[in-house]
C-alpha cells in the first residue's frame, strides 16, 4: 500500500509540475529567469512558512544543517536553475522528455545508497524507458538543441534532490522540506540574475502566471516529497514518466508545439516501461 500511495502521489506531483512549467515558460516571455526564480521561490517560502507555523513547527531547525539537507539544497539549486533555463529556451515537450531520465538515475542511486533490490526484469523495463528517451532525443539529429544540455544538468540535480529527500530525517515535516526547497529557488535566482536581462515590474498577465506557478508548485512539492518518503524508490520513481504526457498535452495546446512520430512512440515506450515496473513489484510483494 505504501508503494501504491507513493506512485499515486508521484502522478499528482508530475501533473502539477507540468502546469508549473507551463506558467513559468509563459512568464519567461517577459521576465528574466533569475527574477522568475526569485519571485517564485519567495512566494513558495511564504506558503510553506504559513503551513509550518500552522502545524506548530518552528521556521528554523538545526536539521537544515545536516549532511542530507545540505546535499539536497545544492542539488535543488542546480536542478531548478538548469531546468528553468531549459524550459525557457527550448520547447516544453523537449525539455520534459530529457527530464524523463531522472528515474533511471534515481533507481540506480537507490541501489547504491539504500540497498534496494531491483530484479533483472525491472532493470530491463528501466532500460526500455531509457531507450524511449533516446527515441525522443535522437542525439545528433537537428531536433536536439544545445540549450537542451540545461535539461540534462537539471535531471542530475533533481535526481540528487530526490535521493537526498529519502535520506532526510523522518521527523522533518513536508512543510520544512518545502520551505528549504523554495529558499533554494531564491538562491538559484540570485545566481542567474547577473547573467540575464535587467529586472522589471511584471505586467498583470505575467503576475497571474507567477501566482499560478507558485500555487501549483506548492501542491507539486508536497506530493513529490510525500512520494519519495514512502514505498520503494525504484518503483515510485518511474511514474515521473507521466510528466511527459502532461507536458506534451500542454505544449501542444498552449504553445502550439508539434511532437513528431518518434517522440510519440518514445513516450509510449516510457509509459509502458513504468507500468511494467510497478506490475513486477506488485507480483514480487504478493509472492
């Protein structure tokens, strides 16, 4: 049941993250990435600070200085900064496709750092998912943009964040993790700010985009944190692939992107491999 619950939370998180990406990409039309991250991060910090206080928690705890949380913070900065640049500079569907490599990194990390057992059939399913990603990327083809390397770097950062979340002390609330995570967005924004256009006052439409991104981002963060703290990582993580489906739909409807046939086939391979991974896990648990 913990694995099923974690899987459902992951799907919810991916839907919310896809919406968040859509709003951020829209805001990036008129604001520099650094300013977007600062405003987005500050808004999320306020919400999670309110949640933490409502739950009777202090806003600061010494646990923030533990090794797991420090590693998580560094990975959060790298992941958020690089992936935000990716969705601002490349098609949403393309950046989201590259991000689908995250479960592969997380699953391998779960074996190395948490001694999780992954059978040969699940390894084959994970490998099939990676082949699906390659179908979408087609390295060396004209559709692969140099700016997509930001998405690759973001993928590594997010995988490190998820693994460090698993290692975080059990007594640390989701509100605390969210507060720390959104604080790192502000740090990422400050790093990016000197390299972008000057800051400016956002118009009404961009303000709505930022507020909406913050609200769905909080939902996504809560769901993702919950997903990574229950069940087996090697089973829960592949459900990150559903983000690709949500991102493609939003890319087509909102930004008029047109994924080609290889992208659609690769996406189907990814989704099937994720479903097979869960099926194999359920059979092993029943046995």
